C-alpha cells in the first residue's frame, strides 16, 4: 500500500512539473558571465550572492561528497570510465563496468570511514551512522540534525547494520543492486547520444528549474584559489568529460538544503559541525584540503580505467586518483 501511494505521488509531481514548464512564469534570468573572465568569488560580491552563470574548468570540479574524484579529460570517475568502456565496446551493461568495480571495492560501513576520519578519533555519531550523501563538515544545521536523529536511531555498536539509509541513496559508496547500476549507465549513454545529436544546452528555457538548465556547483575557496563540488549535474559533467570538454558554463551560488554554496576554508570554526564538536578543527580542515586537492580518503581503492582488466578484490591497491588535468582551451560550442 505504501509503495502504491509513493508511486502515485511521484507521478503527480512529474505531471505538475510538466504542466508548470509549459504554462508557469519564467524564472528571473541569472547573470550570464560565462563569456567573461569572471571567477566565482568576484561574481559573489558583484551580484550579492545571487546565482550566476560562469565558465568553470571541469578539472577543478569534484564529485559531490568526500571522495575527491575530479572530472575532466583525464578523469578516473567511475561514470566517466564506464561510459568510455561502453563506447569502446568493452562492456554493454553495468556488469563488468568500472562503476561495478568501484561499488564492489569501496564499501565503508560508517560515515567516519567514508569521510576518511580515523575510528579512534571520530565522534561517536560518525562511528554509528552509515555513509550519508550530503553530509560534510561545512553542512548546515539541517544536516547536523539529520545526523543526530540517525545516530539516536542507529543500532548500538560500532559498524552495526542499519537500514535507516536506503542502499541507493548514497551513490559515492557501494554496494549497489544491479538494476541501479544499469539505470546509471543507461542514463549516461542516452545523455551522450543526445549531446552528440543536439549539442550541449547553453541556452535552456528559463522555465526550467536551475538544476535542469545547467550544472550547479558549490564553490570551495582557499585563499584566492577555488575548486568546485558538483551539487547537480553529475551525469552531464561525466558525459562532457568523455566528450573532451575542458570547461563548461555552470551555475554557482545556488541555494540548496545541503549547506552553503560558497565554503571558505578560513570560516572553519564557524561550521556548525565544528562548533558542535562533531569534527575537530584539524579533522574538518583535512577533509576540506583533501577534497580541494583531489585526494581520496584513506583506504580508497585504486580506480579502474577503461581498457584495463577488471581488478579482483585481492588486487586492490591504495593509490591517489589522477586529478591534475592538462590545461586546454574549451571545446567549441555546438
């Protein structure tokens, strides 16, 4: 009964969105700075934190979460490598793909392990809760409240099994059912085909929600340097990486429920989870620097690359991801 109700509500939401896109009012257009040499910090101050469209290097973008995996031409992201496998004829389904290998080999049992925080020094809540998709040291108080609730409801004992988080909710960690992997790969293939045929959508309808118009990024600032977390548009960033794009127009400073869209390293002591003692200052800064620099957490497996033989579990070796991408001019617009 509950499944039927959930399915009906989902269909109603889809119908509502379709109608709204046709007859709803246009969103207020965002400033398009993608043809200018404007960075996210400059755009933030010039437009008082309003959403802006700027040009961003894919090599500076990271998969949302604590993995530190970068996009770009030389990306080892499992989405990118699996799509390359499919295009090269190495695999025709999720089975045997780099994505399957990734989810088989990266299965941290706790939030602390997924964040790369030592169990000996991690807060008890981090040791009791399973990995979460959106929780980072700079997440807002809503994520902190979710952590507290899950910790109170989780079974006692470190690493105890918990069914409070769906097995498909956190895409950065495995294991995952085959049907879910097949869906991810099918979406990548369909999107690749659409972009090849129609070109990437630089001028999308303003009736679409922001995250359907463009890739949405959160900005990580360390002094004058910036990197980005892909808050929305993981599949688009992966497909564009396969197509050889060096940079793409992306939306920055878009508010969402996960936390701030601009994260400054120097504000570490003001992050809610640091103020509440969930992370020490050193732990929070280590996670920030690791993601910023594209370094994976401790215990992270070597990522499989298209063209290589699939690794057996006994052949795992810990190695940093190849995150430094060569500079290059942006691919010409279609």
